[in-house]
């Protein structure tokens, strides 16, 4: 039996994507406000995670802090929502053909790589180990992983190779962040990996 004041799991419905404690934005004004929050938060994603505060985001987005908390109960929820929205936009922008060329696959891989490298606050949330009792955060991460895998699998035409490429990207991001390799070398390695995967 759940505790009386516990929060319901975060809804991953594409239309809502909000905690169940909040109604989904439906009016044009609410939709604009929600989009403004995500757009503003994307600028904060380029900072280190511990320097991002929901209060600063609400001030910059001209949204009451209570409204921001209604949609995003924590900074982690907000940063993951930003990344998920970026993946959705990337997916919508890619060619509609069933399979991409090697050059298009490399472009897609580079986009995902750069979104992670250039947004330390997002990467912090993606790479941290989360306890399954953290409720909705592991569910959000699984949603992001599924979206990434589906998008790359559509580009490659094979789910197994898509997962391999996503693991390569994660490893290269970690190597750059730990300063084991340069950004230039990571990009070169990613291009080679895309070529090998596309030719397989």
C-alpha cells in the first residue's frame, strides 16, 4: 500500500511528460509557458549541475517557482526533460527514409555526442547511478534510452548495432569528461565507429 502523501510515478506519456500531480498544459498559454521553461533550462544545461537552481530557471523564464515545481519536482527532472525534448526534436528533424547513409549516421551520432558533452548538467543526470527507489527518475532514464535506441536503430536498420553505437558514444563522452582523450580525438573515433557500424 502506498503512503498517502507519496508522489505518483512520472508520466512518460508523450503528450504530457509531467508528474501526475500536475495537469498537462493544454491551453495555448500553458503550452507556451512549458516550452519557455524547457528553452530557458536548455541554456542552464550548459553549466555544471551543482550551479543550476530551479529558482534561477524560473526567474529567467518569467515563470512562478511554484509552477516550475509543478511540472519538474527537481533539477534532475528538469534536465532530463530538456534532454528528452532535444532528442525528440532531433528525431523529428532526421530524414524520413528507413535507413540513413553513413554520412547521415555519423551526423546523428555527432549530434547525440555533442548534446551530452556540451551540457554538463544533463550529462550529470544521465551518468549518475540512480537507486530504483528514486521513483520516476529511473523511468525517465529508461524512456530516454528507449528513444535514443529507437532513433539510432531506425538510422542503422539494426537494434543491436544501434545499442553498440550508443555505448560507444557514452564511453567517448566519459573519456572526454575525464580528460583521457581530447574532444578532437573523440570525434575522430566516433566517425570511425560510425563507419564500421554502417559497413557491418
